[in-house]
C-alpha cells in the first residue's frame, strides 16, 4: 500500500489540509512518527542526575493578569551545569509555561507545545480556551510518563490570561499529566517549598503588575537562599531571572534592564534586612 509520501502533489496538499485532527502531535504521529520525540524507548539504566535539571519557577496572579518568573540555574547532581538556562517560554499570545525537571525534555516539550497551539489555531480558525490549553499540555506530559519513570521527569507550570474573566489563571501538573488549577500563586522545582513560603507571606490581592513582579523576585531570592539548585541573580555576570507578564495586552517578557532594576531595589533593601520584607500580622 502506498504511503502518504507517494501520493500525487494535489492529494498530498489535501491530506495536509484535512488531517482529521486539530492536534499537531496526533497528525505527525500518524504521518511521520519518527519525527516526534521517542517516549517509549527503554533506557539501559535510569540516568537521573546525569543530565541537567531546571529548578525553580514561580507564578502569581495580579489585578488583570498573571506573571511567571524563573531562575536561570541548571544542575547535574551537585554540579552547576549551566548558569543562564531558559526556563520560561511563551506558548502563544496569551499564555506561557515554565519547566522544572529534565531541562532538555522540558525545552523540547515547550517548543512542541507552542507548535501544537499554533496548529490548532490554523486548523480551527480560533484559539483554544484557557482550560483547553491546559488540557492539551496535560496530554503531552502524560505522553512522557514512560521516560519520567526512568528519571527523565519534566513537570511544567502553565499560566494564561483568560479574556472571558479578565484575569490570570495558573495550572500545575503531576508527572502523569493531571492538571490542577491554582488560586493566586504556585511554584514548582526544588526551591518551590521556600518560594511558596515567601509568596504566602508577601502575596496581596489586587496587587499591581509592578508590585507582583517584585514579589516574585523576592520569592526567587528566598528560594536561592535556601536551595543550592536554585540560582539567585548573578550581578557579576549580569544574569537575571526571566520574568514574563500576561494581561489583556498579551504576553511580554521583561528586558534584562527592567529585571535588573527590580533586582537592584531588592538587593539594596536586603542589605538592611537580609531575610527580606516582613509581612504585617494584621
């Protein structure tokens, strides 16, 4: 039986335009599965800490949107394997995802997920709802379960602006892909326990984007202060956290100069109060 590659040019064009599915990964899986990452290949031995791992991602909603920030360090066991790794990625005009776990697998997943959303929009003529985007990402995480059981774990954090509600929304996942919507803020990665404590102390409802950006910078610094796998701002090398803001105007990533201003303010205050701002009891 002839394959799709053997069809006349006209029929090939029709095939690509009428795939029967709005999912890019399902389409490629049926037409050219060798082009997709192999998730069912058994490893001789679990490799775990032998590959670089991304660490801490934080996200929080503000009045009219959501902000996600990530540190820049990747580790292999007790070794710093990269100081300026990218961990927060634009998914589409109104959403982004951050990765923790196996860095290479996470970056690959982020790139494929972006194509998945673009493919859906081209095929259907509209964008997915926020819940639909979260569920599509869950499916991709579930597809990596076999590799996760062998040590190549990647668990993302997803954030999006919902135009129907005029607010930001945050979704976290487990290793099997279950999506869980989080209220106000959430964190993933090795430093998440310390970042979460900082956010519980500093988060304020109805905060502005500017105030919430500083809150996330403080949370990442607190995580780096107690977790060796989380990198703090590197002033000497001018390596700053990645900060992405999503609101009614869409996705935008703050420039290094903008983030540096927040970091400078934070570090100046920490010279007086090393443990950071103190939350009021009332």
